[in-house]
């Protein structure tokens, strides 16, 4: 009778240990997953600047340098005022859908998305609700064009 009671006493801590290890494992795995928006930002950054990073979360001086390089690239692509282009997107959400050249369109979208993130990183702008909406529109359009 005592051996059966002691085996039951050991089973409870073992079951609790296995349960806690399982919970820790799954919480770690779920915590590592990144959102579709973050993945898209990193892909856009990789295609724009060659690094799969989010310029909004890096050192301010580095974000400022990235922002400057993106300004030059946007100008090469015919966009002299990126903030004005963001205003156009805010007013007309189908702005990119009416563009004829798809390659130009996806390149500009990638550049604008990374430019927004770099401008946040170098404290040039803050992420407002309007900017957040534009960012999500860009992310959505980039994802749709990749399909």
C-alpha cells in the first residue's frame, strides 16, 4: 500500500514538470513568430537597402543614413517628395492600382514602406494613425503583388 501511494506522489510532480516544460516550449515558439507586416517590412528593406531589418528599431544615426539613401533612391524612381506621395495614397487608396508599370509600382512601394520606417527610426516623423493606415495599405499591396 505504501509503494502504491509513493508512486502516485511521484506522478503528480512529474506530470506538473512535463506540463510546465510543454507550456514554456509553446510560449517560446509562439513568441518567436513575427507578424506578416514585420515580415513584409523586412523583405521590403532587403530589396531596398540589402538588409532585412526594420529601420524604425535601429540606432537613430543609422536610420538617418538609411533615410538619406532612400531619399536618393526615391528621387531616381521619380519621387521627389515622398511625404506628398504618402498624402496622395491617403486620399486615394487605389493609387498604386492605376499605375501602368508594375515593377515601378512595387519598387516604389518597397521604398516608401522602408522610408516610413527609417523616418520613424531617425525621429523625423512619428507613427500616427494616418501613417499607420498608409503603412498597412503598402504592406497589403506588396503582399498582393507577391502572390
